[in-house]
C-alpha cells in the first residue's frame, strides 16, 4: 500500500512542478513582451522627436505648418491642469480616506461606499469626461475651461487616491494609536500627529499613481471641450485650453510626416514632465520614510 501512496504523491508533485513551470514561463513571457514594447517605444520616440526639440519648439504655439509648430500653449495648459487637480486630489482624497478609516462606522452604508469607490477606480475615463461635461461645463456653467478640465481629472483619479490613502492608514500599527491615546491625545490629535505622519509615504505613493494617470489622459479632456488647435495659453481658470495629450493626439492624426515627428517630440516633453513630478514625489516620500 505504501509504494502506491508514494507513487501517487510523486505524480501530484510532478503535476505541480509542471504547472509551476508553465505559469513561470507564461509570466516571464508577459514581462518580456511588456519590456519589449517599452524598449521599442523608448527607441522609436527619441529617434523621431529629438531632432525637433529646441527652444522654438517649447516657446512657439501650434501652427498649420509643422516646421513652425510648438507646444507652448499645450505645455502651459497641462501645468494649469496639474496645478488645480493635484492639490484638490490630495486634499479631498486624503480627507475622504481619513473619514472612512477613522470616523465612519462599519455599517451597510459605509461598506456600500467602499465598494463603489473600489469600482469607480476601474471606470473608463470617457465616462468621467461625460460626467464632467454634464456637471461642470453645463450645470455649473464653467464652460470649456481649465477649471472644467481640472475638476474632471480630479474626479477621474480620486478613487485611486482614496484607496491608496486608506491602505496607507491601515498599515499604521495600532500600537501607535494606543500609545497616543494613553498619553492623553484625542482622536484628532492622534490622526494629525501620529497616523498621518506615519502614513505619509504611502499617501505620496498614491499621489504619484493618481497624477501619473491624470497627466496623460486625453478622452475626458476632449469630451469637456479641450481645444485641438489653440494659440494662446490659458490666462485664468475660465480660459479655453489645450493640453499635451490633446496636442499629441492631434498631430498624430495629421497626414504629414513632419507632424508625427512633432508629436514624438511632444511625447518626450510629456515624459520628462511626468518623470520630474514623480521624482519630486519620490524624494519627498523617501525623506519622510527616513525621518520616521
């Protein structure tokens, strides 16, 4: 009887090893495919766009002629959008997560809210564009302006920010809270002086993820009325605007080959802007991690 059991165990072990080898190869192939696509992108975009990057390209506005086209209006429009959307996302997302984790009771309503927040993180961006068009452009009367675009992007990335901040707050050891209460601090003092400083690295990670998504979105900006061709950059929150993703999309759809080179150059600028924002957030996160 024992040899039969040993043979069955060996067969199960061999089957598990084959399954493990299959999934290992599958995941390795998936990672290699993603790395190959990224390598191709990093090779193709600089090869097409580096020759177009100069001072005139950054300081000139869009033009019908590719050799005179620039990204000044689109770049400043993107900076306006981020200047409004970033603090709103950080403040509203952090405040919502604090309420849900520290104040809300474990009830059916709170669980319903939590479930919907998690589901909203996967909603297509075009849906948020339609929501922004209905609420901010038409109901509130902000028009096709920077404010409408920034508020739409804020709605888009808020679920990501809320979920990330909740996870960061949950990761704070309960002993720190109890120690704060034992020293006489109330709930608000504990949150401000103990929980938030300990969770700040995770909160900044959520900010990186949310802003990285918002800076490259095109569909919701098109829906709320971002201009495909605009010469003047925004002057105030209710000004018409365009953004780098819109400009890249517009140039990529043009039949002239030179516009595609201009689009590649704009992609490089967008990537540099994204990397700079992420680098600043990572530096701040590491600084607070070392302090903790």
